[in-house]
C-alpha cells in the first residue's frame, strides 16, 4: 500500500514548483500558522505554477479536435490523437493534464482544510483563489473525460472527486469517478464559494471574484442543453453570471485596433482591459524549447523559432471571408506566408480547393490548387493547370472571388498571391498564441475574457427565445470585429448559425471549439484539406468526443477508476 500511496502522491499531492523556496511538504500546519499569509502565498503560487504545464495540454485537447486548424501531415506526437480522434490509452500529454490537474486539486484542498475563513480579508482572498482553482480544474477535467452535460449527466461518468488525502493513509482507497452531474456540482459549489470569499481587484494573472463568475457563466451555459431542447433555468443562470462580470465595471472590450494586437499583451499589461483570467507566462521562464514545442510553435515560425506545421483551416478562413471579407479584425491573427522573388515581389495567383477521389470514384478528401494568374487579351483572368488553360469567372471582384470549372465541377476560389507550401498545404500561420511582448511564441493561455461573456449572453438568451437581447449582445462582439457588420435581426431560423459562427470566429485558438460543438449536440464536420480523414464526421454521440483516462493513472490509482468505453 505504501508503494501505491507514493505513486499517487507523486502525481497529485507533493507538488513543489519553481516559485517555492521550500517544497510543499515542508509546509506543516504549524509552519503555516507561524506566518499564515506568506505561507499560503507560496502554496498558492505552487498551484498557479502547475497551471503552466496544465494549460499547454488544455489548449491542445480543447482546440485540436475542432475545425479551426489543420496540420500538414500525420504526427507521432501524442497530440495527433486529438486531431485524428484515434484515441489511445497511453497518451503522455493526457497524463500531464491529469497529473497537474490533481496536483492543483490536492494542494488547493489542503489549503482549504487548513485555513479558516473570516480571519482577514487577505486570507479570505487567498482561500477564495484556492476554491476557484479547484472548481475550475474539476470543470475542465469533466468536460475532457466526461460526456456533454446534455447527455444523461445523472449516469454518465465525470471524474473522481478527491479533495485531499483521507485521514486513513494505511488503508488508502479513493473513490471511483463521480457522475457528470455531481462533478459539475462540485465545480459550481467551489466557484460560488470562491465568489463569496474573494475581495481584491487583482490583475488577470490571478483568480478574482469576476473570474469565478465568468467560469460559472460558462458552466451554466454548458448545462443549458442544446438549442433544440434547452434548459432555460441554466440559461438564466448563465445570463446572471455573465451580467455580474459586466456590471463589475472592471473590464471593457478592447478597441478594434487594440484587439488586433490582443496576443501581444500580457494578461496584466496596462493596455489589457478584456482578459479576466489567463495563465501568465513570463519570458524568463519560457525556454527555447517552449518556443518550438509550446502552443504557438506549432502554429507559426516567428523570429526564426517554431515549427510552423499547423495552420488555420480552410473552413475557418472561409468563415472569416463570409463574415467580413478582409475587413474582419480577426484576420490580424492569421499570417499567410507568401512566396517572393529575389527582389521581394509577390506573384499574383488564383487558389481554390477541389475534391479528391480514389480510383473507384469515391471522394476521399480535398486539396488545394494554386497557380499563377494570367490575363486574356480582354483583361479577364485564367490559370494553367498542366497544359490546359482554365478561364475564371467573376463572383465578387471586390472580395477577389472567382470561380473555375475544373474536372467537370465549378469551384469558387480566391485571387491572391502565390503562397509558400508545406507539403501541399498553403501556410496560413496562426499568431494568436504568439508574440506576447513581441517575444516569438511567448503566450499566456486565456481562460476567460469579456467577449466570451457577451457571446454567452447571446446564446443563453437565444435558448430562452429572447432574440432581441441575444442580438444586442451578439452585435457587441461582431461590431468590434467588423465595421458596419452588425446583424439587423435575429430569429429562430438564423440564431443558431449566427451565434455559433460568431463564437467560432471570436474564440478560435482559445480551446473552446472542441467542446462547443458537442455540448450543443452538433456534429463536427471538417470537410477541408488535411490528413484528418475529412470525410468522417463526428456526431456528439460518438464515443470519441471524450478522452481516455491514461492507463498509467488507472494502474496507479488506489481504488477503482473506470475507463471510458
């Protein structure tokens, strides 16, 4: 039993960190009482430090299963299972996510047990931060390993609720997974307690009352059911908590120009008015390894660092074009890599996506085609593919949209410039997770920001049938991104599409999309180029919308830990 105890505590409870002057296990209850505020600060810093490794996997497991990104080819890295939906039980990244999650839960639980509330405002704030971190982690664990709330939360399994070590360590047996409903209840109770205790207006690098309210807004939205069968009680509560954050007056939407530099601001920078909570990264702790193997390093090569092997998907790019042509502020986070000659000149080109078929005539996917643009004597455009010339027909010249008839089918494409290719894919770099303080791929992963609160309101009001209020809140986000792009109406026939598209556009590359589709009972469609089996749609009922618990954690667990099917 001692061996099992050490295995479990090694991953969950004895979590020293870079910010600790002494390891966590040297902080006995007597020592904490000697200098309570200072000791608690060290232990809280340990929890925040664990978020750094946790947030890397949090981003990948939330973003990669979605339809905002594509990768240039298959990969042996365990993150590829998030993209391919070919889940494995020995995913090392998920082990890091599980381990760091329970380290944070354990350390915050020990603080909660040791510290008595009401001693001082300062101690209550610290205690509230511990509750926030624990509640937030339970929610993220449950939405990763537990099925969407709309699918039988009373019977589907969430994660084990283990709030610190039990008293009897000699006969240690920990509980199996709680239900999704009970895991959500644990997260809600912790976050409401956090809301009641926190009283300081700290920066977005720390938990605050508003951070707890923002997370409650999201949790209740996740519980609000699908658009077809909404739970209006939970939609109402999501509205309540979104409005609490907004009414606090602590945050404001960045201007359009400032938002286009959102990725360059640290969460506690003076210019940053929109971020509610983020996992702060600082340059002194961000190594060269991090610039290549961290989140941003996969999305771009910047300042000579990063692999730049994962790009904005054709679906996301088309959504940007549909939303506002080239006028959408969110283009600021997409950096196309153009080919240039020795003098730095670009070559005009036409680019489109065409269907790919196997020898039996069955469609197997999609691919890009780009060729230099040529002009006919009458000024119209054409391109040459192989030895055949193909004339282009104007669709929308102002938006550079033209069509081509290729292999018997008409495709619409874009008049642009020749782009650099990685294998056969144009390199649309993503910079939203890079360039904090103009430092390559330094990035502080976002947990909550104000724009999400308005989008939560739009969805929750729509689920209540209040399309007037839904439209007002949706347009707050949309008008910032697209000058003159606000919708004039919202109703039962268009609300779902418009709200979901705006949420996808605004929150892309912030680890929302992989969950948003499934919690609303929808199907993930990725009908665009890439190695991800684009013809295979993933419905919300698929077993693969949730991750396996790492087998190593099941083996080390002192008790039964039921695996996902």
